[in-house]
C-alpha cells in the first residue's frame, strides 16, 4: 500500500479542486445543484447540495471524480513549482489503494448445492463464513439479495471459501500488476494517462 491516504475536495462555486490542501483550477461539469464534494479515504466521501437541507449525501467510490483529479494533476504539472513525478506517482498509488479496497469488497458468486448465489466478501462476513465451518456439518447463511438464510453443507462452505480466496487473489494480483505498471512510468503525463479503474 502507498503511504498516502487520498483526500480531495471540489468547490463548485469557484471551480477549484484541492488534493490534500493544494488548490488548482478545474473545468467544473458537476450538476449545478452540487455545492461541494469532499473525499477522505479514512472517512468516505460527502456531497453537499445547494437545493436541499444542508445534510451531505455519502459515497464510498471516488471514481466519478477521477476526471477532476486528472485535471488537477495536469494543472499542477504545469504550475510553478511543478508537481514532481514522485508526487504524482504517490497520488496515483493512493488512488490505486482506494480501488483495491473497493474491488476486494465487491460481491462474488459461487455455485453450491442449492444454486448460484452472491456472497459478501467483507472482512466481517468472511470471518462469519469461516467461523461457521468449525465442527459443523451444515450452517445457515444469507446470500446477498435474499432475506432469509439458506442451508449450506460443509462442502458448500468449502466452495464459498474457495470462491472467496479466488476472488481475493485475483484482486490482489491486479493490484500488484497495476502498482508495478504505475511505478515504471517516468512522466506525469504517462501517470495521468494510465487507467487504474479497468481490469479488476
């Protein structure tokens, strides 16, 4: 993982984005009823609207704002003093960390004796799956999209565990490949052009 925790904000009134605390102008194409967007990987994101009660709406995935982050990187690369390649790489790696966390928590599907179901790969859910296996021949779990548990045999639980491991390994391998690819780039322009969002 990188040493930076990604943070940014967008002030739509003056079309300025701040990454950490550093401002740069952007071309703002956000809807006119959005007043402010903030994101901190340790807290999640918040969107503040100017046409309703000033209680923010939360989001976890910053992908819709990556075009603005690219604008910020481009502006800072042309600033005086200019953003260095090392600084741009640290920001892209911080973004990659965010995407790794999001993708490893995406649901995975697995075929078991009673059908094909989607399961929650969050750390808490997985700990429940594996805790359920101990000394049990079957257990009731609730797949995503269902309101009631289904019965999983020991073999079913092994299939769920195997599918989770496969899912987790694929995401980790993709993360490692993208981190290596980013680290090999030598210009800010190339770092901006590299798409970290695809291939997960």
